[in-house]
């Protein structure tokens, strides 16, 4: 080797030192930490503490400059996850066919820099402009000490999540024009929370609706979730897909959930099982209305009351004492603060006041056993058998057979019971009609789906449940939320305690004539506080 050139071996890595210790030392560190030659200036310097303004500016300038030039590996070297960043940035220019990128940074907010991307998407001789905003944060590299972009897929596009990528080409499924039960077109612009539902409907039924594929820039998700279209370069011919939804009820549902964070609602027709509305107000875009799996609180007492009546333990006008506390296998259960005990209460009275202790005491009666509630849920209400085919992904509830304290907890909607608003709207529909009709969003005739079956309730049981729900809506815990609603109305409130949360989840389910609805608002408090107003608004629109 020539003069001034030395070879150092560090941990099995050869590094060439040229002309001085400073340059050679950087090459050793760079080689050890997998950072390429893209870093320069202040970005190379080892440091500690949060990056300063100069480091933030130099790092973002270098990252944006390489990104604009389509130099994916170079841009990725300015991040703290070069492998994942490189893969997504490569797909940005290749699979997604995005070019002519121009990035304009905004005013930094500390180490966070908002920016605007203007670019062009090109495929099959067609080009369309693309514009969006995102943000990145600069952090100190843990091993290198360099100022680096804290890598998240959302840096490349705000709608990207872990494992997602961008693609441009012929759509996996032809576009659809989803319409409601009366032919009104349903769009994500007018009904925002329907967006993921419409994507799923397109994925599942696009090839059955008679359309032809479009050419689109889309997000391809790592999960089974349908592709999310971002930009249409060449329109396909949409096929028409008729749903069971009602545009009017859907609009009311969308408006109602906006007032309560992390809330979801479903409305359906008890006489048919047709879903009239599904809406969510969630930051994560998850369809909790159909797929949520959380404790339903005292709305579960509809099923528990049916079990008690069906097994001859008591009846609507039979005894259901409501003491201050009830102990079941060493666990003590209490009622909501302020509830007066009533040792002479009937089942109807304990139901309308939502007395926990009454239900806990009654599940100790013969012939009730650990499996009784599970059997009631499965055989009468069609729950927990994993056989619902609604037309999109859904969870059909879970009521496992439980011993110990969970047997009592399950009876009041805690323990191991899991439900979502779709399930509880169906429970109400079964309770008031006596017949289980599996909810569905798309006609089973479209794809020859076999809807789930259950034997439903004896006429006497259904009549008692309906009357107890009427009393709850007019005299009990649901009275405030249901006030002002005409017609034949009934309801049940619920609040579910969740470990780690100071405030309980709010649950409410009710009916008005031939509409049943259920809602849930995570950490919304008592059932009538958040979920109640949502259900009332939806029932009002459905009348």
C-alpha cells in the first residue's frame, strides 16, 4: 500500500484509513453501524442529546435532496432504519412509478419538520400530478450519534403503516359504485367512516359487480386489508353493488359518532337482519363496529335475563333481589354508586336499574351451570360460533364457558365476554322479535353465502325481554337518552370497566319500531353518557 494508507481491523471489519485518523475513524464507525457514504458535514459528527437546529436542517436537506433525485439508498442512509426505508423509497420510484419529486419543507417544530410533496405518477402513457403533506422527526442515532430521520412509513406518505407499500398499475379489483337500499350512491367523501368498508366491498365483490379495472396509485397493505386507492390515472368502469345500508340512517350515524372519540355504532332491521348503518369515529380507522372485541358491560344482561327465564330461575315479575353487594367464589361484586338496595326487587326492576348484584346472585341458582350462558348465547342468539357471513369481515361475539369468578363476571358483561356494536344490535333484534336473523350488509344471493342459523327465543321469553327493555327506556337507566323518541321503544345501558382505564367504556343498545341499534364509546363513561345519545340519534333517523 502507498504512503499514508493504513489498514485497521475492528471487530472483524476492515477499514481503510486515508490521510489521517479523523477520516479513518469515521469510516470505521460507519462500517460498523451499516451507514453508507451518504452522510456528510454535521450529520457525521458523533453527538449526544437532542439534535440541534443545524443538525435538523442539514439532515432533512440531505434526506429530501436524495429522495427528490430518486436515490433511495442514499436517502435511506439518513434514517435510523436504512433497510426498511430503502425498500419503501425504492418502491416509491419503481412499483409506484412516482417521479419528478419536489419537496418543500415547512417551518420546523423543534425536531419535527412538516413538508409538502409534489410529484408525478406515470403509467401506461398517462401522467397525473400528486400532492400531499407529511412530516418527519430527526433524532439522535443510538449507535452512531448522528442526527437521523426517525423512520416511519408515514414519512413517505401519511397513510402508510408498517409493512405497507405503494404500487401503481391495474387495480386488483374493478371499481364499484356502492349504493344504498334505495339506489343512493355511497361515497367516502360523503360518508367518511364508510371508507374502509367500501374498500373491502370492492376487494370482495368488484369482480362480481360487472365493472372493469382502473389504473391507480394505491397503498398495498401488509395485512389482508383491501388496497387503498390514492390516485386514479385511468378510470375503470365501475360496477354497481347494492348494499342494505340506508343513506339517511348512515348520515345520522356518521354525525352522531363525531361527538364522541373512539365510538362505533351499528343499526339494523330486526325483521330481516339487514344492516342499515355502520359508523366509526376512531383514529386508527379500525371497523370496531363490526370487528371490535371488548366487554359489553350490562348490555349483556339481555342475554343473561333470557337465560334465567328460559331455565325457569325467575321471570320478569319474579324475584331478583338487589343487595348492596354479592359475593361469588370469593369475589365481591357491587352496583353503581348511588343505587339503592332492594331486597324485594323483581327481575324487571333489577333490569331497568341495571343491578349487578341481582344477576350475580341468580346465576348460583339451579339448574344454571358454567356453560349455561354460553349455550344461551350460541343457541338462542347465534353468537360465538364464528359462522356469521355479513359480506365483510366481522366478529360474531364470544361468550366462553367460565368457572370461578368469571362465571359471575360474564353474566354482567365483564370477565371473558367480548362483543361489538354489531353483536349487540343483533342481540336486541333477537330479543324483540324472538327470531335470530344473522345481520348482513350485502345480499347473500350475490355470492351464495349461507347465513348463520340459531333457534331463537321462546315467544314468552322474547315478550318479557321486550317489555323489560321498554321499561328501561321509559323508567330506567336509558330514560334520559331515549326521551323524545316516539313509537315502540326499548333500551339497555351498559358500562364496562377495562383494566388500566380510569373511565369505563360506554355501551347502549335499543330499538324503535323495526330498527335496532347499538353503540360503544371507549372510555365514554356510563351507558347513557356517550353511547346512549349516539343510539338515540340513529333510531330517530331510522323511524
